[in-house]
C-alpha cells in the first residue's frame, strides 16, 4: 500500500502544503517513509502478548510514549489529550498491532479515542491518500453520534492528510428533492473519501446505489455501540453491508455493554480465538461510572408528569436529560412544558424530528447550561453533552443495558452526576430485583421518595390547555396510545416478564395527559397488541383504512377548496405554513413538517415536488400526504392507532361533522370533570399550601434559633427524601454535587417558592375558571 504515496496528485500536494502551513512552528515531521518504518519496528517490538492488558488499570500512560505518528500526537496534544484512559491504554497497543478488538468500558471512559487513534494510525502506516478510496468505516447507530465522532476525528486528525466523510442522510427537511441533493453530493465525494463515519442505513444505500464507491481497500471496520448495531433493529442492514466489505480487515467493536456472543462474532467474521477482549472495568463492583449517584422513586404513572415538572422547577440551575419511552410522549411533554414555562429552556429530541432540527437541538443543549432535554433513546447512547447534572428516566428502560447507557449521559470522564428513575409501584419488583441486579446491573440504586409538599399538580393545567388547543389534544391521545403500545411490546423474556400492564391506572394516566378519559377501547387495543402478530395485522388493516380515509378526505378537501375559492377568494381563512409558523412558535403545525421522518429510506415514500401546503388558521390540515414513518433503526413504525404525524389528522379524517360532535362531547366531559374535581382540588391545594406555610414557619423558627446559637450546618430543603421512612422530613444534608440545585430549592422555599405556591393556587383556579369560561363560550 505504501506505493500509493508515490501516486499523490497535485491536489493532494496542495492539501499537504496547506496543512504544513497550519502546523505550529518547530513542528517537524520526519519524512513519512522513515517515520512509518520506525513506527512499524516499534510496534513489532512493543506489542503486548495476546490476552494481556498492556498496563495496569490505574497506570498513568502518556500518548507520547506510544508508537504513534507525529501528526496524531500533535492532534491529541492540541486538543488537550495527554494521558490515556484505561480503555485507551488497554486497547490501543493491541489495535496498533492489527488485532480485532472487543472493547468494553463504562460510559464516558473515552472509548471513542480508543478506536479513532488506531484508525488514523493504520491508514497512515498503510500510506493512504484520498485516491486510495475508503480505508476505514465507522458505524454509529444514530446520526448525532456519527456527527460527534466525526467532530472528534476532525480535531485529532487535523495534521493528517486523509479525507473524511460523514454520511448519515436526511440533512434537510424531509423533502426528497433535498435529500436527493445530499445523496448526490455524498456520491460525488465518496470515491475520494478515506475515512467514512456513517449510520448503517445510509451506508447500505450508498453501497447499493453509488457506482464508483469502492470498498475493496478497506482496512478497518469499527462498530461503535456494537451491541446496538448487532441487535435486531440493525442486524439485517449490517449483514447486507458486510456482504460488500472484504473479509480480510481489522474489526473493532466498542460499547459500554459489549456483546460477547459467538453468533455476533461469526456475523462479523471475527475469529473468537484471536480477538482481543479488553474489558477494563469487568472486575469493578459497579457497571456504572464511579461518580454517578443513582436513585429511584416510586411514582404512580399518572403522577409522573407532576413529579417531573416539580423536579424541573426546583432544579432551575441544572442541565437535565429526561428520557421517555416514545416520540409521541416527548412531543406531548414538550408542547405542554413549553406552555407551562417551568423557568428554563425546554428542548426535545427524538427520531421523528427532522435532521436539521435534531442538529439544532443537539447544539443548543450542548451550549445551554441551564436547560432540559426531553428525549427518547435516540439520545441514550454515546452522546457526550458537556456537564449534564441529572438524568431523569420518566419511563423505565426496556432493559438494564438501556439503563446503563441512559444514566451514562451524566458523570462522564471524571465528572460527577446524578440519575433518578421514576418507577410505577407495579414496576418496582421487576426492576429492583436484587438477584438480577447483582448479576447484571450492578448499580447502587438508592430508594428515595418524593416530598409531597414540593409536588406541583400540572394535570389540571394540562386539561385546560388540551381543551383549548386541538394540537395538544391530538398529541395527548398519541402519547397515551404510544405508551400503551410500548408497554405492551416490552420483551417477554427480559426483566419485565412478570409485569402485568393491566395493573396500571390507565384512566388516570389519560387524565394526567389532559385527556377527559381513555381515548378509545383500551381492552381491545391491549388484546390486539398482546402479540406481535396482532400488531402486524392491525398495521396492515390500518394502512388500507388509511388509504381509504385519505381518498375520501382528499375529495372532501377538493370540494371545500373550490367552495372557499368561490366564496372568499384564495386567501380567505387559509394561511400558508410559514404564516402559521410565525403566529406561534410552539404550535405543532410548524413541526408537522419537521417531525416527518427524515430517514433516507423513509423519504422515498414521500411525494416530492408538491406545492407548499396550506393549512387552515384553526389548525385543520388541508392537504395530507400519506407517508410511511421509519424508526431510526430503519424499521417501519407500526401504526396501531396513529395514522400519521400531522397533529390533528385523526380529527380531520372524521370530517367536519364528526369533529364538531367530538369536540362538543369532549368539552362536555372536560366541563363535567373540572366541575366535579374543582372543590376537591382547591381543598387539596389549600392543604398543600397550608402544610407548606407551616413548614416555612417551622423552618424560619429553627433558623432564628440557629442564628441565635450562631449555628451553621449547611442543611437545605430538597424535593427528594433519603428514604421512604423519612417521608415527612423536609430537611436533609446535601451532597456537594447538587449544591446548585439546592440553593435554588432552598431560596425557592424561603421566598420565591412560597410565591410560587400562591401563584400555583391562583393558577389552578384561574385555569379552571378559564377552562370553564372557554367551555361555556364554545357551547
Ligand atoms: N485521554 C483523555 N484525556 C482527557 N479526556 C478524554 C480522554 N479520552 C476521552 N476524553 C473525554 O472523555 C469524554 C468521554 O469520552 P467518550 O465520548 O469517548 O466516552 P465513551 O466511553 O465513548 O462513552 P459512551 O459509552 O457514552 O459512548 C469526552 O468528553 C472526551 O473528550
């Protein structure tokens, strides 16, 4: 391969000259051939024996002591990387010797550099130039992670002359025209790309469709989050990809929850007798980072949103990630919380957001210190957001691996962090099972409880908002059904095997989302989704039904449009999407376009070249395309009750008459419910305030006493209690890592919080009155 160096083109010389200019003074790189020969000799000499860790786990080993090229060392140094982490010192010497690696280490321990450095070195020592084609491919399960790896590679590979490519598709909003442009641009760049970072779906698309995309010179294949790429969602794509790649290559697999399955290794043509397994934390007592504090609280499903909102209100100076089970729940919670204004930036990321929007949110959360990111598991793996203080899991994870990745978004690389899991009482026995935990999870989960005097009720406000906004109503419905579906489809052989989802308070859960009741026949749905067969059947029936509905709707729309044109001219009460977007940033009508899946595979099902759609001011859609929505892993999203992503499509599909009828009944129900619970809620709220005031008085009294005694013990009020036994205790000693939070909590409790609570009671009453007023005016 080194002969390839002799074939350098002029453009490559230019690139080399440019890079030389970037190099700091005094930086002298030896002539490549000489340096390469010396590196090869050192590697041969210093390669550790198979099956051994080259250094003790806690040894301080510098990058400079390794047989690495000057360009790589320079790249590392300029970015502040001087000493290696355990996984780096454990795996890099083996990887430099060309061995296949199975690397396992805790989240945030520096696995990315553990494979990116050998990747640069291998290509460098092989003398790769842009004309040698693809020498290394890194597969990532999500676009955000691919983008993050690309950014790290650019930084540390700055002094090399390789061409890097990031291929993940769906850069623009889901318009096939734009996506095609991206795809064509990628196709043009691929033949001269040396290192490719990509998601499996897009790579496969290129392997199948890009004529001059030659992967015959591939030296190295890396699977970041390997167990995820090898699991069901990506497996088929991976197998197809592997068909195109040469089998003679080095393969590196990294993850915090590594696969050791023989089947997986065979899939990747890895010889299990020669692969190096580097599990630097295997002997540790815990599978999660050392500086991560983990706890769980029992919160009945219908109270989870109350609990989350209260938590956010008392942690305004924190950066928090909140995990939900489904995209629809994230969308609903985001819409709701944006309207409830908890007092910090509320962001949301999930698989159905357009790529442009996803990148914006990613950047915003990276740079905003006090913010909350509501997300699905699309953000659970690999993402390295700086300084995340808290990870909250509103919905329990599907399995322990997912738990490890979710909580691993905080306490990264020597930092501390906290994680809180909200478990419904029905879930406790399955998740916090001693035996299973000791065997698999090995995480020090502490049970805490919620301080009731600190909990705010948002469900009343949610009901008022849902009554007012049709978009929110549609989102609440979707959130409800998507959660039911996700719970019904939990793996039957995993930790949730004993869970009976019929034990959940579904009626109350619906109310907590702002719905007046369960929006449909729950029993029927549970029966249908109880088996995957049932789900598939439902999906097919739904598609046919949807097609028919769509046809009828289009005919109706055409008729209406003509009528409107005749009566009021083109403009009438019709607004363009852009106009609606301007009206209200939070309206979901805006996201109707953005939430459409941008998966390249999905995009083929989207009609292109249409005129801009028009939407009625009142939020009813006037032009709906039928489209297929894919999950991030490329699988088609089942459509049990959701037919499409437009917010009010189901209402529209029922036609004008049905809509009016439904809205009447709905408002009637909300009215009844608000009337019936009004006194009760007011009384509850009063009691809460009374308790709070009493607590405040006691606190002030004790503070006065302390002042008198000159005492200062640093105790502050917090929302979480240490253990259920301490449920009535409102003060506890705080740990240093959450000082910020608690200073807020404490200042809230002394001044602003009591304002808040007054504000809350006013709010609830006002909201109720407002809702009733609204209902009356509508009826
Ligand atoms: N040798 C090093 N010196 C200093 N910082 C490092 C070093 N290696 C990695 N880091 C930093 O540690 C953080 C976590 O690294 P990285 O994202 O690679 O972790 P990871 O093990 O891949 O985590 P996950 O399992 O979540 O994917 C990053 O911010 C990275 O810059």
